[in-house]
């Protein structure tokens, strides 16, 4: 039902479909005379943007829709813990973002004639699945704060671009100020997209497996923190009984 509400609101098309296409198209225009690694770098970056946009909107706006429609009380009263409901929505939105990424790949290949190739499809798929899990867990982590505010949509919009930039989706984090590097390294998607590029380029050295290990570990850490925060938030909103007040 939440996915039906999500699709019923046409504003999701702009950040979840149009924006990644535009960013990818601009990147491919800059590199229209190149192929291989540079073109693949742009396409993977656009795909990552689509997956993160869907995950963030699915996790953040889902609770906002429930609040607007007056169904948040019923969601909170279900036998399942709220964190499991949000985790399911976040995961389904990340998978929807994967469809967006595949569409971007098709546009790049058939629309812009970009010559792309994946050297190791199996390990690329492994990195992709772990990156999706990391994105979903990050969405769960942020959703605990969305539950406490009536401005979840504003927070969602504000979180999109910093993650795009900090994770190195469209350009290396080495170009960012040095003080921002620790934040980039703390993001699981930063390591996930790097592992995907390793597998796509065929550079399967120690760096690839380190990236895989960090993505897996960060996913577990995000989920642990998210479950802990949701426990605190749920107790607070049940005690205050002001969840749907504006």
C-alpha cells in the first residue's frame, strides 16, 4: 500500500527518475568521445544516484505519507515493530532504484552509444547487492529522525546531494576538501560503488575485498544503530502521544 501511495504522488518522478538521467546524460556529454572506464564511471555514478534517491524517498516520505493520510497510528499499532516496516519499505525502494539504474545503463548504451563492459559480472553483482543493502540500512538509520519531525520531506531533499557528493558517485572523493574525507569514508555506499568499479574494470586486487568487507560491516553497524534509535524514538512517541499533531 505504501508503494501505491508513493507512485500516486507525481513528485517522486523528478528526483528518482529525471534527476539521475540528467546527471548521467551531462556526464556522458562531457565524455562523449571516450569509452570504457570513464563512460562506465559516469553510468555507475548515475545509477548510484537513482538507487540512493529511491531509498531515501522510500524511507523518508513513507512515514510522511502515513502522517498526512492519518494511517501512521495504525502502522505504529501493528504487531510488527516500526523499524521492520521501515526497513521493508527502504529495501523495496532500493530495489526500485536498481530498476532505475538498469534504465540508465540502457540509455547510455543505446542512446549515447557508450561502450561499456563489466570484466567480472559475478563479483560486480556481489558488490551491487551489498551496496543496495548498505543504502537500505542507511535509509533505516535516517528514518528514525524522520519520525520525530513534520519536515521529513525537507530533510530528505537536504540529504540527497551531500550523499551523492560525499560518496564519490560522480567524481573521486580526492577532489573534495580534506576535512570531508572522514565523512566520505564513513559511508558504506562510498566503498560499495568503489567495489563495483573494481569489478567492472577487472582490478580484483586487495582493494576490492577491503571495499566488500567495509560495505558489509557498515551495513551491520547502520542497522544496529538504526534499531537502537528506533527503540528510543518509539518509546518517546508512545509516551508523548503527539505523533500526528501539527
